[in-house]
C-alpha cells in the first residue's frame, strides 16, 4: 500500500500547478489527507488538511486563498490545486493519510515544486 505524489514542476511566479496524490492498495476515501512541504534547510510543514468526514479543508495561512484540495474517489486520488504560486512555495510536496505528520512513517518520494523566473 502506498501513496504516490506527482505533478510538480518548474513554474514562474504567478503560475499554477495541480499536484496529485494517488493511492495504491487501499481506498483514500476513508482517510483525512494532509499535504505537507519541505523546503531546503527547513522542517516539513503542513499545507492543508482535508477531512474524511465532510471534505472540508483547513489551510496554512501562507497558502490560504491560493491553494485548494479536492478528492476524486473514483480515481482514488486527492489533488492540490496551487494558484498564484510564489517563490516561497518552492519545496518538495508530500501527502499522507493523516494531518498529523508525527503519526506518519510511510513518506513517499514527494514531488518537487520550484517557483522561479
């Protein structure tokens, strides 16, 4: 069972990307999904938390109004739509079946997002 992140790329400031978090071997629909990111030299930080109960999402202040999560149960995938990207969004992005990173020990490879002109 694993989660696989994809969709990262090099994008100019102000651009958009959609990251995917696909599950293999289990159903994502029953789990809360946390998106996290880690920039070089910095600790991993939470980006968003998508509830398993009502699909509501809590966002970090730094991304509020720019990032949106969604869940596609048919594709067993959760998405992170990122708009108006800023250089400070540059990081490796990870997803997890929890919003509490200290509970999780199955981190994947992540996907690199680089925002630069």
